[in-house]
C-alpha cells in the first residue's frame, strides 16, 4: 500500500514508517509498564528479520534489481570487507589494550 504521493514527496515513506513504529511502540510501552515481550536476538532473527527480508525482496521490481546488480554486488563486497576489517582491527586493539 502506497501513501499519498503529496506526503511522500516531502518525507520518505521509510521515515514515516520509522516514526509510526516509534509511536506504536510508545503506546504499547505506555499501556503495559510490565514488559511482557522482550526483544532478544533469537526472537528478532527467527520471527522479525525473515518478514523484513521477504517484504523487501517481494516489493522490489525485477528490472530495477537486475539493472543495478553490479552496483549492489560491489557495495556488498566492499561493505563486507570493510566491516570485517573494522571489527578485526577493533578486536585486536581491545586485546592489545
């Protein structure tokens, strides 16, 4: 479902969804001070992340994806190498320190 184009031309739809999540989270938090649901990594990786990936992959047009496949792969490879190097150097620095 797409929002009104007048609204999304001023503010991105993803930003509106983040704000909506904060509002709904605040309502749930305010309504129930006793925390009945804890977001632990197991719950996130098993129940929330697959839905996010499925929605992102299902809503992306094939033509757009394949026309940008080279840039996507370059960013994925460079980002993976950068993150691995940064984490490795940070862990080494913590060990030495």
